[in-house]
C-alpha cells in the first residue's frame, strides 16, 4: 500500500518508460503511506451520513484497519 511492496514496485517499473523523467506525478513521495485514508473514512462515517456506499479500489492490499464486513 505504501510503495514498499516488491511485487508492486516491479509492476510499476514496467510502465515507467511511458512516463517522462521530469513528471512530478511519478515521484517517490506520491506512493508513501500517509495514513490519510483511515481518517478520511472516519470523517465520511461521522460527517457525511448521506453517503451510502464507497468503493475502495486497491492493488490487492488491504490496510489492517479496514473493516471489510461493512
């Protein structure tokens, strides 16, 4: 989830040739885990009660704090 997974990094490297070298969207800090999603989900649950469904799309990694029973 935070860019440290060796399999994910290898898959990402396959597509680096299609990204220009100076492109800021491909910098390492973009893939760092900032733990923001946990607080975002809490905020939605507390302050956005009109939201009924959220689709959380990942590369196969689920954070340990994610309750998949909901």
